[in-house]
C-alpha cells in the first residue's frame, strides 16, 4: 500500500500529470494477457531515467512494491501488481535512438514496439529477427524481460541472442550499463544475460542495444496439410534431420485450424488433422532447393496437400492467421490456461498424443499449436473458470503435463516465463539449491524486495 505521503512525493518526482490513481487507469494497468486482475495503488508514467531512480529510492524508503510494465502482453503474469504498489509504465520510453548501419546495431528505449523497430531497420536492409506473436503490441523491454521467443526462433534464435547491452535502473536506484556496444565483449560477469528473462524482478530496463543482421533477400512460405497430428510433428524431425533449417516451422492441430479457418483464406482439405506452416529464407536458388527438399520430405511422410505463398500479401495473411490462433481458441471455451512447454523435437509426437489423451481423460478441449521447429508447443487447456469442476480438472492436467514434459527431458517454459502462473510448479524443474542461489541473487539486487515481488518463486518473495 502506498501511503498518501508517498503519493505526494511521487507526484513531486514525476509531476502530477505523470501519476494516476484513477480507477479506469488502475484497472487497465492491473491486468495483462493472462486476463488475471490485481489492483495497483497508482500508475506512474516516468519520462526520464532519473525519475525512475528517484522512484525506486523512495520505494525502498517507504516500502512499497514497484512493478515495471511494457505493453502487458505477457502470458505468465510478470507485469501484474500482485502485492499492489506502483506500476511503472514504460510507455513514454518509446524512441529508437540509433540504427547504426556500419556496426549493425540499434539502440532503443525499452518501450519501443517490436514491430516498429523491425520496420525501421528493414528500411535500411537490416533485420531484427525475434518476432513473438505479440510483435504489434509488445515492447522490446518486455521482450527482453521475458526473453521472448517467437516464430523465427528455429533459425535465428530468441531475444537473448540479439541483446548486446542494457541500461537499467537497479532496485536500489543506481543506474548502470551492462554489456557492450561492440560485436564482442567478455569483461566481468555477464549481467546482461542474467537480466534477460529475469521477468522484471532484478532491474528496470530502460535502454537496449541490439545486434542486427542483414535482411534475407528472398522468403517463401508454405502450408502443408497432413491427416494426423503425430505424423505432422514427425515430419518436423525429418526436416531438421535433413539439415534444412527453416526460418519458421509452426504446427497447428485440427482444433486450432477450425478456429482460424476463415482468416487463413485458403481452401483446406477436409481430411486435414494438422498442418505445418513453413517459411524459408536466403538467396533465391538456395530457398528454392530447400523448398523442394522440405516438400519431398513432407510427401514421404504422407502430406495430403501443399499451398505455397510467395507474394508478400499472401504470406502476411498466413502469418497473421497464425499470430491470431492464441485469441481465436477462445471460440472453444470462455477461458484458457495456456502452457508453453518444450521437449526435444523427436519427442513431440509422444507429447502431442499424450495431450490428446489428457484432453479425453478430462473431457476438455486442449488445442495444440506452436513452434514445432523448437519443440516448443503451446498446450491450451480450455475451460470455464466459473465451473469449479473444470478448474480442478485443469489443475490436475497441468501438473500431469509438466511431469510428462520433464520425464521427456523437456522444460516447463520456452518463452513465456514463470511469472505467477507457473510459480507453483517451479520446484518440479529447479532443484532446492539452485532456487536458493537464485533467491540470493535476487536479494543481492533487491535487498528490500521492492521490485516486482511475488513472482517466479513458489514462496512469493
Ligand atoms: C504464440 O506463439 C504466443 O502465439 C502465444 O506465444 C501462445 O497464448 C499462447 O499460448
Ligand atoms: Zn509462442
């Protein structure tokens, strides 16, 4: 709870127009893509790094929580004010500071929308590959905080692979720079890597230096239809075994296809049980050769049809439909618990049939889609949260799913983080000594526990 006196001090730091306690603002900033809702006491819109430092010093003095927030597109509740306090909305940190064509670097403020950065760098023939499904709304700072993945991770990696350095405010109010603005650098501990994916619990990210690459000259997308989901994911392993690495290799099962059928705008064979959405890029000749290899493998694996899309318009329609699967599955039930487990690619068929059995066992739809090229599968457990019976079933199903994934040498989260939704399960994957070490790291950064408390750890520190 922020005291009246602390609110007055905040207003002096920020100016009265940059802090709000209006109900509709609190409601808007108290929820995120999980659709869970908590009420902050106030929302701050800082415009300068020094203001953030002053806010954090005040928070230590007065003992109120501060929760940094990008666009609120997170899927595990990382930006939710679970213990009230102050939301630190980074909306005003939205400048692209520099695109350096000779060093292939971009310097941005953390509130820049990811798609905007991509468009700007592409205008000069450069490329920022990470593209989480939320690119049109999510921010670079949020992507860094969660180490967002996305559709192109199979070939180009995730956010972590493009961050060279950060400017952050530590919970104690100190402003530091981590990493480098050069292609290489090994001085001291790698604080940049530690902060990436720390879910807003270790520092407030204000500035990001990103590595860029040249934009690929030619891109081809295709959709491949199969009769059954297990064969479809087996085809993924075969494609990877052939040493062709597509830019994106996405999977959707029948449930998902039905939810976005009208948006895809292609005729989908009636007997389709699952599909792959594949993108290849590079020079024209190589892309053509790789497309032929992929087609041949899919045919051998029993593909029933192919649809290619080489015009930009057609490709964009396919990918927009894919990006919209997440909201589209609400057609099946009013609520969902969505997981983003990862298994070794060659275990995906086992995982997909296991989810099918779970869905039958609990009598709930569980549409499955995701980044098959990474073995990163979004299992969506659809339910009506007003129905206590369905809630209990999903609780059980999630724990069973996680156990199965760990038995397959997989991991609980590939890109959405732990936040609050997966905190109760952390101990299934992370040993006690490893958790204790992580908690000591948290305490070294944030001795008074004011920055984004209640996240990641089951004991809600
Ligand atoms: C995607 O790949 C996102 O579409 C969202 O990571 C996944 O909502 C989800 O489960
Ligand atoms: Zn995803």
